[in-house]
């Protein structure tokens, strides 16, 4: 019998779908078994991808996310440095120019008090972004802690918290703001932020509770518990990182809602009050002059609508990226 060639002696037989066989050299087999850029290649994909890395990769390719992120970054920029795009003072008003249209140096015209609408629109972004970000952080932190503990420990704590959230859900937000903020004399954003946190945490709490209940039933949590992991380690190390995604999605979308809620309360006269600069205050002041000076109402309303839309679009993009069912 002829001796097998060196190629055949090194060959690897792999069954084909047609029932035959094909000979692969050891080097070729190793090449097929290696994933390009894998551990042997030392490429960027050598490490296993997590949910967050996959989500970031999808977000970078999503035009909705990129557009909304650019709008939000611009809003944050003018909130921190409004003087970068305007040199005026939002409190400098001239009654002689009341309800005047656009003019050189004043592209948005003047409102009913003779204030520059462009300058007030730019400075109004600071109030809206501050209220939205602070309220969202407070709601997310308080709701996540309470809901996470209720979902993890269950029992009486879960039952009590569920009944408390039901009570808060029964309170109309606008009516609650009219009642609670009408007795506040402070002219800062913090009473408005505190009110939003007070009535906003139950929604995040319920979502966090459901996420923790789902995550604690996974096999890796049961394995960690069997190995003697403490409750704090189970909650912080194994459950929280895998239950936080729904909270992030809802909080991102809710940020735009809190901005619009601040404008609504300011419009009704119980939120921020003059001399504070807010889009809600400007919309309320411009409403009586809508026929004679519609520009005074158009620009702050448009800025508010674009801001809320940007955060809602950002939340939708984050939701699509973090939901494995939509992949």
C-alpha cells in the first residue's frame, strides 16, 4: 500500500453536508477555526462583547441618536456658556422697543416688555437643562434604590412600597404642582426639582423593581448565592448591572418630560417666577400678544419643543440599542 503523502498525513477530515469528505491541512483547519481578530490575532474583538459595548456600537450607527445627541450637546454648551453666542443681558429691557420685530443684532425681535427674545431664549436653556437633569438624577437615584430593594428582598417591604407608589400614582401631577408650589416663595429651581422628584420616583421604582425581580431569577445569580455571596454583593455586583438598562431608558425619555413640566408650571405661575428666565415664563408673558407679536411666542415655544423632542428621540435610540429583542 502506498504511503500517504505528507499532506494526507497532516490532513484533517471534515464531514460535508453531502456525506462525502474533504481533506484540510492542519494550517487551513486552524485558520477556519480562528475568528478574524480573535485572541490569536489580537484584534479589537479579542474580548467578548457585552450588552453595553454592543449598544454603543449600535448607537454610533444610528442617525437618530447622533442628531439628538448633537442637539443636546449644543443645549448643554449654551447652558454653561450662554455668553458664547449672545452678548446681551436677558433682564435688560426697553419699553420703547416692545413687540418690535427682528432688527440687526436682535434676530428674534422683542417681547411685550421690550426684552430681547433671542437673549432670553438662549438663557432659558440653562433653566430647562438644569431642572431636567437634576430632576432626572434625583428620580432615578431614589426610585432605583427603593424599587431595587423592594424587588430583591420582597415580603413586607415590597408590599408597603407597592401601596405607597399606588398612592403617588393617584396624584395628578399638574394639580399637585399647583397645590404644593403655590405656597413656595423661593425663586430658585430647587423647589421645582424637589416636587418632580417627589412625584416622579414611583414610576422608576416600579420599573426597577420589575427588573430586579427578573434578574435575580437568572442562573448566575443562583450560582453566586450557592457559592455564599452576600446579599449586598448579589445586588450590587450581579443584579444591578443587568437590571439598570430599563431604568436608563425610562429616565432618558422622562428628562424631556420634566423639562416640559417645568415650562407648564412656570406658565401657570407656580413654577419659576420673574425675574428668573425660563421658556415657560416667556411663553406665558407672550400669550396675550400673540396677534401683535407672534415672534415672542414662537421662539421660546420652538426651543422648548426641539429640546423635548431631542430627549425623546435619544431615549428611543437608547431603548432600541439596549433591548436585545429589537436586535
